[in-house]
């Protein structure tokens, strides 16, 4: 199995002429997965805190998640009136 574990831009002249190849064992993969899970848990806690703050204190409703689409079709009434 071949896997790219990290990428990054290296300025010209700083790359090693003969890169070192690392092999990860199951213990290293488990350690990396645990670190990623900790970061994900922290991010989820921060998100929940932000949602609670947005819903409390200033009288507004909690934040709504977007579906990711930026495209909104213009209404048919605008098209029929020649405004779009």
C-alpha cells in the first residue's frame, strides 16, 4: 500500500537530493489517528460552543448549516418582468 502522508512546498535548492523514505508501522498509524481524533473532537466542541453562543445572549437563532451551493435560481417573476 502506498500513501502520501504529508505534502508541502519546498523552496528551490532546499530539497534533499536523495529523500529519506519512511515506513510506518501499525503503531505509528494508530498514533496519528489518535492525534487526528483529538483535533476533530476539539473542533467539534468549539463548533458546539459557537452554536450555543450564537443562539444565546443576542436574541438570534442558532446558525444554520449551508448546503454548500452558491447557485440560486432567480425567481420566475423577475424573469417574466424582464428584470433578469
